[in-house]
C-alpha cells in the first residue's frame, strides 16, 4: 500500500467522527522506483491532505517532506521529487492502520490493508 | 499500446480459482476489458496520467489494463482476499504497480474525493444481492472527480439512467456501446455451456462539488 492510497482511507466504524488520518504501525516497508511525472505531481499538491502525508511518510521512515504544504510547489523540482518518493515509491508491506479515535487496528498483510468492519461496527 | 496488444496481455491474466457465486465473481474477459479501457483513454483521455480506482476489482483485469495504458496510479478495491492475492500475482507478472485494498466498497467512505479522477468497474449485476449494482454506482459517483465507467445489464438501462441523473449526482449518463458478455459455465447451477448477456458500457460524469 502506498501513501496516495492511505491519504484517502479513514475509519468508517459507526459513530466515529475523527477517523482520519489513520496512524501507521510499520513492520515492513519496501521502496520501489517508478517514473517521475512532474505534471501529475503538480496536480496532486492541491488535492492531498498534506499533514496526513507528512506524518504517514515519517511512519514509513521518510522525513524529508516539509511540515507545511509549500505555496510555490510547482517550481520546486527537488520538492516534487520528495513528493514523488513519499506518495508513490514507499510501500507498507506489513503492519497496521490504526483509527485515531478508537484505536481499532486494520492489519496490512502483503501490502493489502483489510478495512472490513465487524458486524457490530457497521 | 495497440488494442490487440492490450487484449493479448489481458488474456494471460489468472482468474478466479474458486469463484464465489454470492459475490457474483465472474472474470471480465480481455475482449470487454481492453475495449472499455481503450475507449476511456482514446475517446475521453480518462486513463493516462490519471488516478484510476477499480471498484470490485476481483483479480485485477481492469486495474491491469489501466496500468498498461499508463495511468499515474491505480488502486483496486475488493471484498475477497483470495481475489486480491490473484490480482497481486497478475500485477507482478505484467510488472505493473497496483495498490489493493480489502473492503466493502459500498461502506467505505473515501476521503479526498478530488484525488481519484476515474473509476472503472465491472460491478455485480444485483442478481444475488439485490441492488448491489446501484450501490456500486452510488459509491463510484461519490469518489470519481472526472468519470465513471461501468458495465450494467442492458435490461436495466432506463433504471440506471434515471438513478444516475436523479440520485447519484450525474451531470451526464451515456451508454457508449452495447457489448455481449460471454459467461462460461462457472457454477454448477449453470445449465448451458455458456451464455451471452447484453451489457451496456456506461460513462457517467459527476457534477463538480
């Protein structure tokens, strides 16, 4: 699971108001290079939840992203490369996503998070 | 990539080893899958360099097709772990990256609805769990920012159009083409060796929020 996917996931247990972002417990992380696409990344800046991404990347061992979403991102190639790496090249293989409100763990196995809810959580 | 090449590559994918009839697990054949994604990109520019989500991805046929057509990022969602594991193998085999999430997509509220550009899907038709096709469509229309491509039985055409425009926030709902879906005898209760169902390939555009 990459962080672009994580940026969209939240805890959907009935009654939970603050299920985003999910905290990450990382047991196994791998890196896989993919082609750098600056135009695509420029478009992503406005769409992603920046703080959630920074925190998630840190959980996967990558702390190069600035805390605050930079204003003039489009021009800064080195920043785009960092965004590229954090969003698309880090893979959480084993671990868990944890609801910030309830502590409920959604296990991640072989890169696949299991977001299925139990009957009493729906 | 040419259509024939895409169709050829998709024909090599592994499919359901143990299909579950309750989930309406039928493979999306390479003929339909290749035409669906090829049209989405060539006629509408909805795949290359876009974030594409595949709802009910099964063994990842549509996801793989999107990747081969150079989507910037592809994410497949399905309820069945065994299918997702097959999808993982398929992605490795064709050397494409596909993120996979195990979930009930009709209950998963995805945040950041601007991140996903296009949803592609071959959803259940609602023959086992009534209304499943509508639930999938509703979920897709909440997530996609540019377009939703989906397959539904031709017999439900008017019903789908009405629901999409009236209830699911569609700016437009068009049948791009009618296809024949060849269903081979997968389950014991199937009497005929294979059966041909008329399905519509739909393109829906969500209204901007």
